[in-house]
C-alpha cells in the first residue's frame, strides 16, 4: 500500500471539531493499569558550590508530593474532565500512605489500589533549583508483582470493563505490566470491544502485540525496532521504524513522540502523518508522555479519529512541557490552545 505523508495545519473547521471533542471529555470513562509512583519534589535555590565536592549546595525551601507514574496519567484525565479508574500496587509503608493522601487530595479514585506488604512503594525524588532539575534519585523494587497481585488487578478489570470506554496500559517497568497480565487484559478488552492504548517500556514491546495503539517516544521506538529487526548496518528511517513496529505489533496505530520535532502518527492503512510541535517554551519534559496518552485516550473515547486524537494530544503536550515538574493540563487550557489564532 502506498505511503501518504502529511503535515497538519489546524483549520477553522478543525478548531470547532476539536473544541467539540474536548467538551465531550467529561463523558469519557478510562481504566488505567500500571505502576503507581509517588513523585516527591524538593524545591530550593543554589548560591554556592560545595567545598566537599564539585556539586551545587541546594538550600531547600519546600517539598511537595504528587501522584506519579500511571497516576500522573490518571490525574491528567481527571483534570481534563474525564472519569478515571487507576489500578496498581503500593506498599504498606509511609510512602504508600503519602501516595494515598495525594490521590485523595487530587480527587483520584482509590478503588483500584492493590496493597502488598512485601513491596515498597516506588518513590522518585527530584531536586529542583531555579526552575532546573539538579538531580533525581529513585527508591523502588523493579521485580514483577506477585501472581496474587495480578489476580487482584484482573478482578478489578473484570469488574470495570463493561462500564469504561478505553483501557490504558502505562508501563514504567516497575513490575505491574507483565505478559500473563497483559494477555488476560487484552482478551477481556477484545471481548468487550474496548480499545487498549499502551505507553510502552522499550524492553517490553513483545508484550503489547494486539493492543489498539502505542505511544512510544523516539528512543523507545528505535530501540524496540532494532531489537526485533536486522537493520543491515544502516540507520533505519523513522518511516521504516514506524511501519515496521506497527506490522510487528498488529496494532491499528503507532504515535511516536519526537520531542522538538512534534509527533509522527502511523496508521494500519499505511498513512503517516507528521504533526509539528506546538510548544512555545520548554521547561521540563517530565510526564509529557503521560499527558499524550491521557489526552489520546480521552479523545478516542469522545469519538475522535486516530489523527484527530493525535493532533489534540500534541497540543496538550505543547502546554505541559512549558510547566515545571510532573504537570497536568486543564480542559480550559486545552480549549484556549485549540481556539488560539
């Protein structure tokens, strides 16, 4: 099938269509399965270098805690007006209690939490000074969750699958997303005719065969393609990677995020659409991929076509990278961006 390459420019009719779709986000019901992470931010300023080593001394002024990992996807869906049901595992520890408190503060549904005494809650700590991330350190256990935890997740999925519009798999590689679990989820979704979207981990691409769409970044896509194909000592083109992965995964679409180069959407019908970035200033890319899949899922639930969902996701990503930390986008911000001249 011949390939079609298109660069999208937003037309007046598209602005109206996108605004209508965004208003329908409030009717969307999304199930999010993935790794729960507590994001800790340590905010401060730097005025000197340590005499002990050539590193900055951060004068800590405050700390904040927000739901991270797959919960950042859930929080993006919530702030955009959708109803979200996140499902994942936390430890019976202080970080787990802080994460639960942060979820309640943000108004995120907690019915899908699976507690495991044998696992610590994953924590990412970012130290930020003068709007710049100085260092990040992680506390986590990356081994796969237990069979018992998988069964608890599947019970929650079976309970929710008939009443939701889209399933999102958010894979941070911390142990929730594994072949046995995904096989069952994909079968359930197929039976109930629910699309499954995956924000992938590059080492897990073989798990996702049969998912409706994936949203990898450039590095994840290239690494996954090169791991599964002989490239004959040449650097594969973006088109080769996109179409190759789409065929390998037997999916309907692949949305590759390209940083400052925007996005590229590959569809099963052979079309490729390049979507230029809309970001005006980039402060922090933390969580931008979470925003993309959150908006992509909401748009599809609202009745958007793949290209429309990708374009709206791109607009949302352009907003979130202009914020510091693991940020979210509001429906008002997205509507204003869509209607901006």
